[in-house]
């Protein structure tokens, strides 16, 4: 339970499709000082061989950090599993959990030059809203990121 907001983590249940499983590896209560919200972290696992295919996170809350820069869902697919739509499929598996937490709309962001991620978000029904500059004071800026494309998904 997140003490500051009364947030309660839910049991995600089985999150799997054909050959993709999302395995819960962590629940994070958030950090209001850094505008971080509670989050679930999953490994994307290839069901047949049990190997980690990537990671995906569902962030539950609506701070400027989430809405403008991080998004409610963040993902990374390992190189050898790219092109199999694991990010798209993982997001679809998380949508019901997002709905249960009242995330509607759901926001996903990506870097403007990340064409595969932009296509993934569009296949999910994401509607491009805008590209925003990342403030110089933001941790993402310090890592070299300068812009984020914001997409809205109505669940």
C-alpha cells in the first residue's frame, strides 16, 4: 500500500498470450518528491523457452512527469525479440490492469526518432497529441533526451 495516497496494488492475474508472458518482478510505491507514481514492473518472457524478452512497466498516477514525459506504460524489448510485436502485445495485456486503476486516458510517450515505438503506439490505437521539449532540469534531459512524443489511448 502506498501510504501517502491510499493507493493499493492489485493482483494482476495471469498476463499471457500465445508465446508471451508478463511476469511481475516488482511493485514500487512511488516517490512524491520526484513526482514518481506507484508502478508495476514486469519481465516480458518468451513462454516456450522462459527467456527474458524485455521489460514493461505500468505507472499508476497522473503527475506531470507521467503525463508529459514518462507515460503510463514504458517498455523495452531485447534485440533478438524485436519485430514480434512484444511491446504491443505486452501493452494490450496491461490495459485491463490500467482500466482497473482508472487510467483513462492512458498516455504513452516515446522519442521522436524511435520509429518502431511510434508504430507500436499507433497500432495500439494511440493518437499523436504533440511533441514536447524535456526541461533541462529533468533527469531524462541529463541522459541526453530532448523531446518526447505524447500519445493518448482511450481505454
